[in-house]
C-alpha cells in the first residue's frame, strides 16, 4: 500500500481543519506551527486537497481553509487519493512489476491485501478520526489537558551522611583513619 508521509501529513492537517473550522477558516500558518509541518509543504498538500474537492479556501485577512464537504462524508481513502494524487496503489500489485514467473504466484495475495486496506480506509471517515481525537481528551490546541507537574528533586539535595559508625561507609572509614 502506498501510504507515504505525504498522506500522513495530509490527514493530520485536514483533521486539524475539521476540528477548528467551526471558528472560521483555518490558516495554514497556524497548522504549520501546531504540527511542525513546513508551510510550503502544506500549501502543496492543500492545493491537491482543494482540487479533489475536500477543502475550500478563503482569501484575504481572516482567510484560510474549511472543509468543502461534511466531515462524515470525507473518508480517509479520499484524503490519501487526493494527497497521493491518484489511485491507491498496492505493493507489487501490478503484474508488470515482476516477470510472469515471479509475480504469478503472489499476485492474488497482494491484490487481496491491497483491496482489504482500500476497503478499510474507505470505511473510516474523517468524523471518526476527529471523534477519536476528542474522546482521548485532546484539547483544541492538540495537547492533552495539563496534569499536575511531577514533583522534581531539588538540584542540590540536602546532604545525607550516614548515621553513627557504619562499617561499610566511606565516611566512617575516613573518621576511623582520621582518628589514628
């Protein structure tokens, strides 16, 4: 299955838009900052997503991107196809990728695998991804709600010396040697 970083970033970015476009168009610069994705790369991805009819752009101040269709009508397969600019392709699924003897034995296996993955991606909607994201307790900023900070040890802990004459202590040995 040809699922590249391009598909992964496209899914992250469009899910970000799906979560936030209730407040208006989402600027690519804010997506870039939130997820650490290059702005120019996002521009390329969103151009493909816009051509596929998944997002719509608004120009000018306050502009950005919104979903062009209902969130439940967009499947992960739609996003992958748009971002990869074409069909979902299987690994060694085409017969001409190997000679007849090499590919004939496993061609059906790879075709069935490709079809299974394609069916799964077709069955998962962007709404499912957003719902799962929100169910995990992720906030609008994409971070988990802040938990109390763990207690840290002080940089310079109190000096701890052994009590009494501990025979296996370096300190006790020093006192013993110093007393002679």
